[in-house]
C-alpha cells in the first residue's frame, strides 16, 4: 500500500493521544475518589452523607456540610 | 426549562451520567466498528490522493470535534456568565483538555496527510494556522483554570476568554473561502450539498458520529471528575476551618 507509513502513523498517533487521555481520566477519577474517601474516613462529610446526630449535640456536622 | 434546572444538582448529574455512560460506550462501538470497516475495506482509494484518503476518516472528524468542543465551551461560558448554572463552568473546564487533544490529533494527522500530498509537513496556510491558534487557545484556557485557585473565579475569567476566542471558529470554517489556501475547500458542509462521493461520505459520517459519542462519554467522565475535585476542595476547606476553630 502506497504511503502506508503515513496512514499507520496517523492512526497510531490518534490511538496514543486518545489512550493517554482515557488513562488520565481514569487515574484522575481514582485520585479524587481516594481523596474523598480519606476525608470521609476522617469524619469530614457532606450534609447528605453525614450521619444523623441528636439535636443536642454541637453544630459540627452542619459546618462540615455547608 | 425544567430539565435544565434538574441538571443544576451535581448529585443528580452524577447519578444520571453513571446510567448514560455504558450506553454511550456501547453506541460509540456499534457505530465506529462498521464505520472503520467501511473506511478501510469498502471506500475506494481517491483518484488523486490514493490510499492517503484513509487518513480523512480520522482527520476530518477530529477537526469537526475540536471546533464543536470549543463551541460547547462557548455555550457553557454563556451558562456561567448569564444563568450562573452550577455545572456550566464544570462542563467548560472538563471539555478543554478533550478539545486540546482533538485539535492536536487534527494537526498531527493533517501533517501526516500533508507530507505525501503537498510535500511539506506544515505550511502557514490560513486553515492550518487558525487550527493551531485553536490548539493554543485550549492550552491557554487550561493554564488559566490551573492558575486561579478559586474555581468560581477561574470559571468566570475563563468564560470571558472563551467567548472572546470563539471568534476563531468562523475563521477556521471559512478560512478556505476567504483566503487562497493550500488546504482543500469544504466538501461536506456546503450550501450546495456534499461534493464527496457517497462511498466515502457514509464511512466518514459514521466515524464522525462514533467519535462524537466517544467525546460525549469522555466529557461526562471529565465532568464527574471535576465535580468530585470540587467536593474534595470544599471538604478540605471545611476540615481546615474546623481545625482553626478547635
């Protein structure tokens, strides 16, 4: 096939760029998930995820989720 | 506009996008497989460009996508500045690296196509130069988002810059008509209809549709990541403020 090298280089470079992009997105997702889980493990939670507390306790859970 | 407001809730968006993603991947594969099969085994070689026409089936869709991504960012920027939609600047920020990647693919594949056909890897032609400007604008916007720590302030600044930069889109589209360029004129989106033969047009449209679905899937993932990043930032700030109060 004439100019086979140019065609192959086009498709390979496209696959490489898309692959790097997909890998970056996957790693970024894992990083954010891990950071979120670490925060929640330390008791820092969003309002919707915060455990229910009796009304007489401090306002800590409110502050965390604002 | 109810659906528009429904998307204002990031948690609802995360749930909906998680359901949509497998469908987008599946549909993209369903369209891309026959598209590339036709591109390689059914579409004939071009009478002038020979087998290098196969490069068109990735070069052209990514050129369209690089421009469409910027158009999406411009619409998102209006959403940020006018409607203050909570997901508008998330959408714009998430789209920028994808647009940069698509513009880079367009430039690289164009170069691999240009060398055997024009005898040069690069020429300072109006179409090529305006596409290079688009790529540099993507990089500039990514740098701006990373330079400003507060995502709301960064989003507003980037929205203004994105809207100013959108002037480049008609320049890219009509550069081949306004200037005497080496790049060939439009052969698909023309007022008098496509000039490309149906045997090449169908695989081209299939690969373009499949890659558009691929873009939508990648964009949803990038948006989900950005929402998580902002949650992490908010929780870290709250944790720090609690530590100061304690």
